[in-house]
């Protein structure tokens, strides 16, 4: 409510708000132009316009779908986004290059390692140190990304199954995901939002016992992947809700920029790990699963197949691990990666502090400036992309030669794929909208950023 000022004049009409005069001045009721235009267009056509979301659990977070219905049939579908907007990209302009990892890991919160790696690959390309990243660091990155691919696909299958009424699929999906998060906690100290991958390498080396625990998980995962297939592959109810649902062929994918499992469900084996290898993926043996169904059922089958391939890649990573550094040698870029925790598990140990302070006054000054100010990145711009669980995740970074990004922008596949909701949902039943959106597996943290 605002108090009217006699010296001010108000526009006679506000396209976004209705105005009514009160004793205390004009009151504006904002209803949203998109809603008004859809409702007015549907008047007199015996159609109803409804909101699905943004709180509906089947919208995978705070996604708002505006649906125009003719009975049970969807005649028009629109996506409303922005309810989870965090300003991550803008905030990164006010932090140094290393601190940017802490922001971008929170975008697609189901695949944080992919956010971190895409960003760090871009920074390393601007610095010209891509070939200087230690092999051990690259192997650790690949291992964490593939474990993360497994955990992300587990959530996609679990939540998608739950939305179709398959409660058991949800419970077993989160059972295995908990095991992956336990591994992340062992390696990075956190279950999500790790900030573990840094420009030049990773934050610290693997703790003792990681190899055995990861191999134990791989044995468990391979033994239990068949459960998902047994519950869903030939289940007549699951097939009835997914076969032919959310149809999007290769032409539609190419027109809308759709990648990942949705694209591969059309039969095209496009995967950046094979097409544009990074982090040494060209040295790993794995297949790119595809289907030719172009529907929600094929996307489910692809995700199960990809988890099997990820298990094989992780096992190859364990076999490739060799002793060595996990951060570039240039101390003007590399944050300390051989941290030793104190007895309370919270701060650096006294031995570690003595090591930093006892090397030389110059090294102490470099350490202080590196942490407080950051390193400078040569002016230029770069685009670096990785194959995330949802498709091509790219980082476009622009540097003006300073210690902070001049601009950081991410191509998140969830944002791109929401364009396909209308193509997949219109003409189908309202119940099929849920299955179609679930097969896209959008994560709204990556959409709004």
C-alpha cells in the first residue's frame, strides 16, 4: 500500500496490476500477466486454466506449470520459473575465482561435482594450465563425477517412480543414494555442495580406506541394479504410464537444444565424454547407451544402463589411481591441498600451521594473498562443457584480468529442457504431464541460478 502524493501522477493503466483507490491511497494488486492472458484467451471456449505447482511435488521443486485443459486433455502448457532464484551467477562476480566454486556447486544440487568441474575447466583454460593438472586429480574428478551420476540417476528414477505410484522404487532408490552420499562425506567432508574441485586440481587427497569403501559400494550397486529393472521393465502399470508418453523425437531435440538421456532416447549416441573428452575420459572404456523409443520409458532404461557404465568407469578410476600430487605445482595458483586437520576436526593442525609459517616469509605472504585476494586470470572468455546426468552443462566465463570473474554464466540442461515441456505435454492427458516432466528430470536450482 502506498500513500498518494498530490504532486505525483499515476499512469492511467498498469498492464501488470489492477489499481483501486482507498482512503490511504492507491493499492496495486499484481496478478501476473501470463496468468491473465491465458485465462482471458480461454474465456468462452469451455476450457479451464489451472496451476500445477509451484509447490506440487511432481514438478520436481518449485516449477510452475500453467495448463489449459479441455476436459482431461492438455491443450496448452506453459512453464513459470524463478521461484528458486538465488543470484548465484551475479554473486560470483564479487568473489575470487576459487570462491566461485562454493557458489556454482549449489546450482544443480543433485549433481554438484559436475557444476564444479565445468567451472574449474573454464578457469584452467583461461589460465592456460589444462595440461598441468595432475593425473591423480583428473582421476579423482572422474571418479566423483561418475559416482555423482549414479546418485543423480537414482533420484530421477526414485522420484519418477514415486510420482507414478511406485513407492518401492522410491525407497530402494534413496537407499543406494544414501550410500553414495556417505562416500562423498568420507572424501570431501560433506554430503552435498562440496566445493571440493578447485582450479588446478582438488581440495585434498583421498582419505585412507577410500578404495575399499568404493569397491564395496560398486559390488552392492551391481548386485542391486537388477531390482529397478525387475520392478519396472516389464511392469504393465509402469509401461502403461511411460511407453509413448512424453514423446520427443530427434528433430524436436535438435530444434530445442535437448541433450543427455532425452536426446539419447531418440537413438543418437551424443555424449560429451566421447565427442569432446575432458579430464582424460578418452582413456576410459565405456559405452553410450541409447534407445529409439523417444519416450519416458526409454529415458528410464537409459538411466539404468548409464549407472552400469558409471560403475565400470569408477572401477577403472580406482585401478588408475597412482601416488602423486592433486594440485598444480604453481604456488601462486594452487591452494594448499595437503591439509591436516586439528584434533577437533574443524581447523588446521598445529603441525600444518608450522609447516606453512616455517617455510619462509615469502611463502607465508603468498599464502595470505592467495587466500584473501586470489590469483589473477588473464583477460579473455571461454566456454567449457561437461556431460552432466541431465545433458550438456557448460560454463561461459569472462575475465578482465582481475582476481574475480567479470561474468560467469552457465548453460544448465534443466533450463534448456523446460522448453520441451509444451511439445511433450500438449495433446496428452493431464496425468501424463507428471510422467513427461519426470522423464526430463529437471532440477530447479540449475534453472533459476
